[in-house]
């Protein structure tokens, strides 16, 4: 069962919520460590908070070119994951999050690299505002990264499972692939759906983070930051 505690903060607008939860995430950043950093507007706020915090890192592993640039702008060295013996914590946002801390991610198109870094980290901390919480995943279109030659094949398979595929127009991932966004799904068993889609030939990965879900979720609400799973709320 998920445990909850709350810090009272008066918050109203979306940017304030993101800044508050980004600041909360700093509690998992250990000086002198190497951390993993995701991609998105909430992560942008985290990087800004990290820059103002005075915390000195040994470096960071980034999930996207966009995040690499932002980390370098605050003086953090971006490192190659293949050369990191251990990654303590990964901090990233979400497009949707359910009560089990399973996620839909990939609105920014960095889902594959995000999934790799999340898998490598001992602790995955998700930061989001309360608008991202859902009872059942699928309201936000599920991104699938596919090799270009597999586009039509994967679109057919998506339709067979009841989804509505839409190619993300004019978008190429950092890996040189396409994104198909799938709407119309009600994902009651995210582990099973993630496994099924990831086995289709031509799929790099889908944006379900259920097999490797978040360990901790920091959720910004108008009444404060709620931390789910505080039993693991210690520095790595």
C-alpha cells in the first residue's frame, strides 16, 4: 500500500506547482554523486532548482539532447551511461501516473532514453503535478517509438488492439525514429500491455513505464507536495 505525507504550500498556477515539486526532488540529490535526469517542462524546473541549490555533482546522465544543453548551462558535466558504474537516482516527470506509480511518458519524444536511464537507476523519483494523476492510464495518448519501415505495420497492430494511431507529424526522435501516438486505450493492465507492444517487430519501446515503474512520486497539489511511498524517501 502506498503511504502519503504532505508539505503545506499555497500553490495555484501550473508553473508554481512544477517549481515546488522540482524543489522537493532536490532531497534525493546527493552532493558529489552522478544522477540521471529526464526530459520535460517539470524537469526543466528541476534543473533550474538544481542550479540555484549550490549542490555540486560529479555529473549527470541525460535522457535527451534538450536536457544535456540545460544541464551544461548550469555547469553540470553530462556523462555517458556506459561509463557510469552506478546510478543512484533518476529524476523525471510523467504525462500520466496511476496509483501503482505506473506511468505514461514520452510526450516530449525521449521515452527510449528515459526508459534506459530509469532501468539503470537504483531509485526512480517521478515529479509531477496533480493533473497528471489518473485512475486508469490511457487518457494521454500512448507514444510508441518505431523504426520508420515499421510505421504502417505498427499502426495496423494498434488498430487491432482497439487503439487509434496518429503519426507525430514532422517529429524525429534523438535516435532517428518515428513516434506513433495512440489514443482510445484504457490501460487497466499496464505491465501486460507494455510487454505486448514492446514485442512487436519494429518497436523500439512504448511510453508505458510499468515494468520499471517509479519508486517514489512527488505530486504537487494546490495544498502542498504529496510524496507517495515515503518508506523509500531517503537519499541514495
